[in-house]
C-alpha cells in the first residue's frame, strides 16, 4: 500500500497531460513538470476544450437529425402498414 500512496503523491512520477485525450501533444513528464505545463498552457488548453465541445455539439446535432429522420420514416411506415 505504501508504494501506491507514494506514486500518487510523488512529484517525480511520470504522467501525461490530462488534456492529451483532446489533443495536447505535450510529452509525458514528471508530475511537477506537468503541473507547470498546466499553469503555462491555460489558453491553449481552453482552446482545445472549446474545439472539443464544438465537435461534440456537431456530432450530437447530427445524431439528433438522424434520429428525427428515423422517427419520421417509422411513422410513414406505420401508416402504410395499418390495415384498411
């Protein structure tokens, strides 16, 4: 258990920037250098977040449109399938 706690607290432990998942290309580094990186890169990280949010919004809008089209096609299909 000591080692797990040590790695969580150790400033020399190698980690990656939490923004790497959305495009930050900073190399993995020791925890203290990543903390410095986070402080120095506030604007670029904010820009990455904004771009990521817009991408997600566009994907959601596309899915909403596809879903609406499916619902419309389903309604048309159900009307044709009703017995006379």
